[in-house]
C-alpha cells in the first residue's frame, strides 16, 4: 500500500489512530463539470430536486435553486474535491466516467475527450482512481477505447449507466466483461432512479444477475443499491459471491431517517464485507460536505450498529479487496 | 458568546429559524451554538427553505456552495449573513 503512504489524509489518521492504518476509499464520485455532465442531465436533476421539496417555490426561488445546483458542478479539476477529501480523511476516490453520448444530443465533449479528462487527473494525483464507461452500442470503436483506457491509461474498473439505454445483462457487454475478467477489473453499475430526463428501465438489481452468473470471476458493484432497492440488492449480494453493494446516496436515507434501518438490514444478513462506502460527489454537496458524510457514517460505530472492524471494511478494505492492484483479484469472497 | 444578541439586524434570522425549526422553540430560545440539524431539527430540505427565505428577506444573494458547506450552527448562519 505504498501508494497511500504520502497522502496527508492518511498520515493524519495514522497519527490519530496510533499507527493503525485505516483506509477510507470513496467508491463513487464524478468530476463536477458542466462539460462532462450534460445540460439535459442537469435539467432533469434540477426538476427532481425542486419537485421533492416539501414547500412551493416561486419562479425566483426556482431560478435560485438552479443557480445553486449549477455551482455544484463547477470543480472540473477536482480541486474542491481534493480539499474536501483531505478534510474528511478520504485517501482515494474513484472517478466514474458516464457516456451520455448516445442518450443525449449535443454533448460538448467526445467520450474519448471525457476519458482523457479523467486520465489527466490520474496523472496529476495518486488520490484518484477512474472507472471507464463506454456505451456498448458504440461497437468496435467503443470497445477499443475501453481497452485503451484500462490497458494503457490506468483506469482500474468499468462503469455502466443503464439509464442511457442498455441493460447490464445485454450480450453486447460481454466482450467488455471478458476484458474485466482478464484484467481483474470490477464493474460498477448504476442502480435505481436518476435524472428525470433518462428512463429508469434496467436499473433494478435483477438486471445484473445474468452478468454476475456468467462472469463469476468478475466483481460487480451495484451503485447506490445498498440504499436504493436495498432489499433486492441485499438478496443478490447474499447469494452471488461476486456482487457488492455501493452505499453512495445514503445521504438521502439520512434525510429520511432511514439510514440506520438500512444498515441494520445489511449487517444482520452478514453483508458487512459486501458494502462499499461512497458519496456520489458532487450530487449531494448541497446537503453537506465530504467530512459530514464520513462523520455521519462513522457515527454508526458508537451506536453499536457496526463494530469497528466492519466499519473499516466498509470504509475502505472491501473496495481494496476487489481493486486490481491488490492481491485478492478474483471474486473469491468468503473463500 | 451571543453574536446575534449584539446585532439586532440579525433578529430576522432568529425568527426565521424558529419558524422552520420543529422543536417548538421561541426565537429568544435559540442559542448561537445550536446546531441547525440536531438541536433545531432543521433537516436538509428545510435548510433549503431557510436559505431561500433569508435571501428573500434580505433581498440579497447570501449563499453559495462553499458557504453552505460551512454552516452547521446558528452562529455560522449569522456569520454568513453578516459577511455579505
């Protein structure tokens, strides 16, 4: 784990914890950039946020909400993210590419340019990891870009975004999964609702099952699924050794006072080694900063909801166990 | 230290927070160090309502993403308003 040795966040927590290494990895982040997150995505997101507020907005307030949400996406070089990671004690964050290029029109950057923006950040800081995403309907050209990203550019996993119009069990994804199997790369797929301008079809946990069945050596991470569709997701994670659950989006469960119940649901089913801490930066910046989310999470331990070892696993060790650079490269959970 | 007690201009903030709090507190019972979420019961959705109402009352743009991230207590809120 020499790659962690120099990070300020790690050093500070090494001191605090009496040289006991605690690794915090955020498994689910995005580059906050208007070039990378399309206007159509933003429009749907804004409409959803406003429609969920328990009070009426006048037109001036609606515009003000748009302005504040717009600000959330103004960190294209991840300067604010890094600063917040330092404050929160987060060692590394996984930046997830999303290929909106076939789902929306008038995307500013090509999917290759979006990958290169992520590659630039990987080259600048060892605090970031990146998962590649290419819409599988792009054909041979798309597969070539994915291969280049994971073989040459340092991407360490694959991201899927089914709301763009494909299912995780689609056969056109299998060549991608073959590469993931060869290179021991995890696949993180979005689960549950998203922006109002995309369909939610194929975003249920069941659509991952066929892929997880056919590729037992590939670890599948169900994005947000520890919170969204958490009961179905927990069942899949219980019975598929290669299925893990990402907790990003737990901020909304905190808002609804449901988070402790959900965590209890998973831990009582022995899923402490299948849960991955994540924040979905920058989506929830409006409600709190990265330190808030780590503190809300670690506050579970004193409340006896999660013993310390389990908490350490969720915060970082579980993801470390399935990233390609670690010793345990295969989906041998429980072996 | 009750910074808002020294500044009558911020009484509207105290009144707005009391109105949106689910703790049934009177404006004068709100202390500077009270945490908006835990002590005053202002959850994240009500917090949005709070900042919108404060901006409407002051007719100013007070908040941005960086400032919002720093606001935990009633004092933090008053500091943000005073800084504009």
